[in-house]
């Protein structure tokens, strides 16, 4: 359980993987990113951050990230938890034609901490601190991402006396319990944003053109998607994912991620067909050499 009480002794931090830290600069950087990113970057001032997606022409999800306005005019930082820097950089540079835009990769030189607890934004503002900060999306608890050069890690840790460190397992439990999709594990190049319920957090329908925008507009006007990422629960140890989910001998979904619970059993996120699965029946997870495990679809 991730605690978020005000007492500083119960404040927590997490040093998780940050897969991409890119710096985008140039006279055309703002317009270029606005034409590629799914969310609206207009009006973003220094230090401000927006979460969104990078799509292909068919509206499928290639990567996700935060875009943070830098201190200098025409400077932006792109930070992603799990979308790899090399793929994200290639996605951007493929569309730089005659634009004055430069993309630099700082992933190996920067790191970060996720600060967990109520009032993190106010606490962070109490003193000058190096690097970037923005509200996070790792769990339902109030979090603040703090990204900085790797050389500053000892100094950053020294500013958190008495704080408890969260391990990977606890953070993954919190993410899945909150039904927060991880890109590309839970939703990727074969999936649409709406299939993971990401539209409210990532899609602007008023910003104008961007890559994949026509598909997003068409899906919005047509209605529901045919698949949906759902939270599931089952007995026993968390199976390796991805894994097929079955119902009546027919595959109706795929378990995309799963994690053991402290009290036993597991929770996970699964992409389930809204056409094929029967809500009144449990799903089955086929495991080689073992009996089927009943998996219950949970409300998200």
C-alpha cells in the first residue's frame, strides 16, 4: 500500500526507470511538436507540462510522454516512463523536414525520483531545486515527478530525510489497481488510445491537425471502440504476460500485465473484446501443463 499522509516520515519516493529524456529545441520546435503530439501545447509556459501520445497515421499508439516547456524560448523536454528514447527520437526525426528543430537524447545522463504524498507540489516549491518537475501518472496517489542530471542524485536524496523508498512491486500494484495503462506494455502499436480509455487524459479534439488526428476525430464521431483495457483479478501467482484469455474455448482477450498481491492472487490489466466476451461468465487463463485459472473481470 502506498501511503500519502502529510507527516514527512510517511512521505515516500520511488526511483523507477525513466526510458526517455529528450530535449527538443529550435525556432520551429513549438509548432513542430504541436503538429505531432495528441494533446494541446498552446499556452504552455516555462515549467508547465502536458501528458499525451505519439501516434502513427492510423491512430495507433507508438509512445506516450510528458512534454515540459523549458526555461528558454523554443526549448521543450520529452519524458517517458516506458517508451524507449531511441524509438521516440526516431518517431520525431522522421517528420522533421525543413523545420528548425533539433532533438537531443539525455536519457543516459538524467534520472529521476517520483515523490508520493499529499501536498508534493507545495513541498517542492519551498526551496530551489535543480531539474524539472511535473505531476506524475504512476499511481492514483498524488505524485510529483522530479527529473534531473544523474550527478545530482545524491543531493536529491539528501533532501528527503526520513522518506520511505517504494519498491518496484508496490508501485506496479498501485498502477494496476488504478488501471493506468503502461505504454507499450498495455497499449501499443496495435492499439488505439480509446481502447485503454486514454482519450480524456491525452487527446485534444480542438487543437487542430496532428498525426493520427483524422482517425481520432472519426472514432469520436462513430462511437465506442470494439476492445477495452480492463482490470482483472485471479488466484495464484501472477502469470507471465502477455497471455491469452479464453471463454468457452474462444480467445476473447489478452492479459497485458500482472502483479502478485500481498494477500495472495494477482491483479492485472487485460485487453478484452467487447464483442466476444460474455460479462456473466469468468475468463479463463490457459497455463501450459496446468488447469485453467478463473480470472474475474473487475469494474474500472
